[in-house]
C-alpha cells in the first residue's frame, strides 16, 4: 500500500506520470492516496483497492491556506516539510523540500483508522539527520488529525492548522555527531516565529550539569537575545524569528563519551507553547 501526498496547485486530481510506476496526485491540498494491494511496481488506479485523504495546511501567520506551492506559501523558518501518518500501529514519515517538490510517496499505509500531521523544520532536507536516530524540533507543527481511510473513497480532513512553536536549530555539534573534539563549545539557536521566548523559562544542561537555569547562564556561558530584522539578527538568514543564541562555557567535554544536551523553554503565549529537546553526540579522544 502507498500513500501519495501531492503538493501543487488546483483541486485534487489523478494523473499517470509518464515513466513512473506510481499514480501521482497534484493538488492545492495535500492528497494522501492509500493503495490497497500495491506491490512492487504495480500501478493501482483510484478504485476499489485505494482510498484517499485530502487536507489543506494553514500555516500560522501566513493569512490563509497554503499549498506548499512557492516560497510565499511556506514560512521562512520552514525549509523541510514532514508529512506523518500513524496507522495500523505504525508511524510513516516522509520529508520534502516544499520549494522543489510537490509530491510525497509513503509506502505501506493501510486503510482504516489513521492520523495525519504536518510539520515544518528549519533545517534543509539535505542536512537532516536520520529521523530514526534523531528527532529534531519542528519550527511549525499541527495536531494529529484523526481520519478513516476507506478503499475507493476520499476523506476530507479539512483545514489543518500548522502552528509555530519554540525550536532549537543551528546546532554545533550536530545531533548524532561522531568524533567531536572535546574542546568543542556547544552552541545553538533557541527561537520562535510567534512572539518571544520567555527568558525565565530557559533551562539548558550538558550531561546533567546546568549551563542556564531560569534564563541565567553560568559563568563563561553565553545567552544572547536576537531578533531577525533588527540590529541583532538570529543568523545569516532572515527567518523572521526571535530568540536566544546559546554558547556553552569553555570547559572541555569528557573524551570518548556520549554527551547529552537538554534544552527546555516556553514562549510568552497564553497558553505558552513549549520545547523540551534532548540530543546526543559522541566525543573523540583528546589531542
């Protein structure tokens, strides 16, 4: 079985793509096509063995539904879109660059009860770590939308609101990194597209040792406020975010060790949206 998500313009439609052994959906909506009995390179038309789901992603702050079609439809802090489907006791995930491709194929999705979600990441798809090993924090995410995928039917999941949330990006070292020199100073950007990060909510620890507690860094650590479009931007790209750049104190990391970083924070919304992110990397021998 295969779920095919089309990211394009116009109403959902099916076409047989020349040279392809799959059915492709081109739509202003995300169209998820579940093929019952799809095996190998067989093509299964939209009939008794297939079902489909359509949804329209509405990105917070963009003033309406977005089809992933062109730069203006996707927030600047989203460089990779994930479509996630939970069905049959499994989770299916697929990632795309929304400015380069408008279709996603997810194999193995069964008909029946399912949940669909849309997430956006500030990391380019070519730089994403293995999602089976490292989960990055999304800059935007929707709630799970419960659906029922039925063979031969199209289920409209309606508008799916994709909300901005606090996230961690520009990570040094990268999550899952190997042979990291112990002299490396951990640094990253803690940011949000909506409003501001509450400084009192920020807690950062390296291997269980606090670097920042309730927004107050230890001696030698740095927590610097930033805002894109102002005198202290958050990075080289204008991602329309505000937040804090963190740099750890200069003490050497243990060599040949797995180092765990934990970042917790909330924005100033009511209710606040939170992030609680843990990632690891491996250090090399000193010298």
